[in-house]
């Protein structure tokens, strides 16, 4: 993924910051990574689980309902919850 290999220099727009969110896939031992727009509120990362206005919640949100373990990469910095 270009974002990871470039430490977030490629794949991000300064007007619309992007992070990578990795969650454990619900009911499966694999992990799923999605790029998401985010906002910062002080030290807190804010994500909106809108799924583009679809009636169904985004898969990453459903995965977080099952297990709260997740990894976030913003540019070259990674964190875990």
C-alpha cells in the first residue's frame, strides 16, 4: 500500500487527512485495513461511521462492535487500542 510505504506522504490530502484503520474481521482470524478520513479533537482521533449514507453500517464499525482491538496508522505513526 502506498500510504504505508511512504509513511502517509502518498494518499493523503492536507484538506482531507487520511489514516489507516485495521480491525479484526468479525468471526474470522484475519484483519481488515481501510483508509478513512479523520478529524483531531485535541489528542483524540474522530471517525464517522457513515458508510457513505448507506443503510448498513460500515464493516469496520461492525468489527469494532465485536472486538474493540484496532490499530491506527497516521502517516508513519501507528497506535493500538
